[in-house]
C-alpha cells in the first residue's frame, strides 16, 4: 500500500475517530455540565502531562530506529520492561512536584492506572507507525478506541454514575481493552535494557517541550481561574486537534520515508514527498479551518449556551493550529534526518514564547492561555520553515502551487463568510457547509496545477466506487 493510499486510509479512520471523539466530548460536556466536564479535563490534563514525562520520544524514535532494526518485538519488549521500572520509581516524584488537587486514595489509584495505560497506548501507536502501519494505528488506537469510549461512557452514565467519573472510568476500561491484545502478541520474554535512552533522549526532550504545555495548560487554567475556564480551553484544544488530524496523518505515514530517503541520500524523494504531503494536507485543511472559524459560536452553542463564552479561545487555537499545519511536516523532516538539535532549540524557543506571553496575558485574561498556545505555534512553525529551506532548500510549495493555494484560500474565505452571515437554522448551516466543503475539496484536487493530484482524486473515486 503506497504512502498516499495509507495516508488516505489513515485520514478516513482518524476522521471517523475524531468525529466520534468530538461527539463523545460534546455529549459529555452537555450532560455533565461545565463544572463536571472541567473536572474531567483537569484530571486528564494531569494524567496526560505525567504520561508525556514517560513518553521517551517514542513517537519519533520508533519510526527511525525500526528502519535499521530487524527484531522489532525484542527491541519493543526491552523498552517496555524498562519503562515499567522507571514508571514505578519516578511516578511518585512527578505527582509530588505537580501538586495536583487530588487527595483521595481512589482518585490517586485511578490516576496511576490511567497514566500507565495512556503511556502504553502511545507506545502501541508508535510501534505501528514504525512498522509502516500508521493506517492500522488510526483504525485501532483512534477509531475503535473512541467508539468503545462512547459506548462505555453512555452505559456508565445511564446506569451507574452521572459525574465526571463516568467518562474517566470509560477511558480507563477502553484503553485496557485495546492494549491487552497488543501486549499479549508483541511482548516476548526477556529483561529491560536502558540503552534506548541514549538514542531517544533528543526525541524525548523535543516531544516534552512541544506537547507538555498543551496538556498542563488545563491544570494552570484551573489554578488561575476555575473548572469552567478549563472546559472552555479544553473544547478549543479539542476542536483544534481536528485540524491537526490531516497533517499528522500524512506526517505519520511519511516518517519512515523521510528516514529512509535520508539514509539513501535521496534528497529529491524527500523534497517530493514533503511537498506532496503538504499540498494535499492543505486541500483538506482550508475548508475545515474556515468552517470552524466562521461558525465557532454556532458550534459551541450546540453543546450549551455557557460554552459560547469560549469562542475567542477557540478562534485563537484554530488560527495557531491552521498556520502550524499548513506549512507541512517540517519538524518530522528535521527529526528523521539527524537534525534533532534544531527541533530541540525550536522546542526551547516555543516554551520561552509561551512563558513570555503568559506573563502578560494569562493571569488577567481568561483567553490568555489559548493566545499563548496559538502565538507560539505560529512563530515556531515559521522558524522551522526557514530552517528546512536553509538545510535542504525545501519550501512547502513552489510558486505555482503557492499561488493556487492562496487563490483557493481567498475563494473559500469569501464563500464560508457569506454562508455564516446568510444561512440560518441548525440543519441548514450544517448541510450547506458540508456540501460547500466537499465541493471545494473536490475542486481543489481537480484543478490543481499538479497532475498527480487529479490522478490521485480519480483513483480514489474509482477505488471507493469499487
């Protein structure tokens, strides 16, 4: 299965998973209420923050090291056994340093269990991406996992518990269901080996610098304001992740290709893959971004009128994510081509920007946290684009493609803006935006100056018809 076929399959499963995940979060936000939903996101913010501390950069380390490793199960098993030891030793230290507002022994046990499962699922995802099965990861770790969480949450909420614990229990149970078969089939007998630390340390620091704040921001939002503010920020970050799906899908599929091209010194293939992934991602990204941006208040009102207060946060996050995604998987290329030090410096720069903006805005404005995330995302991705050009003379688009995408963006901007002011009624808004979005996506491929895009479109249509 080729890189773009895998990418398309991955996009479909991740879109399905994202749709189910969005519905679950929206449904939970509506039935639990602003405060209980905020409590859930506060709890998961702590869990995901701790999970990142024990991630060890595997999302990038496995795709790279697996290209030169024959016994992948042995390597994974040694890695996993090492993680268990490190987790048991250092989790209490992380918990004490974070000082979360969690004192009940049952809650602490829940936190430990969910952290362990989230980390392990991350390793599972990285393993599949490393063996060129990102599309399988999308199916299992996104689509099926999100579907199970929805079903289990509805069951628990309907019959047992109507608080934030209903969703926490659902996450725990479903991660366990997904994880057990993988560990049973993959782990082999052996002992731990901590040799991976040397090879993954840069990936680890980069992943921590780039991802930690997005999760821990929910905890800080609670400390600065309240659980309602956490709910607003969480919904904004959730919808922002929908935009990331497109770029992340193709980036995940292309990671092994970038690594292999660098090993073979095939820089033409690397440039071609990068531009193709970036261009196709842009076709998907533009209509989705503009729909969310111009309908932010409408989307939030579907959850509840209280959530509309977070519309400015949502717009900040959407802008940051859009600009960060449309320039392509520049970070992936840097990491897969032994330029990790650039990404480490970028990560330090990003967290520095976040802290600087927080000092001026976060304590005084409820939207300050979202603004700091957005501005850091925009600035750091502009920097990475120039770095990629400096190192490999690669820009996301050539002049013809860049002009074409700018034309698409302006046209789409006008259309979605007119729809937002002219169309009323929930069903009408959804139906018209859905039709226009798909039409623009089709036309973007069909009239592309790159003949490959039209061929890709026609091939995809024929495949789906069959």
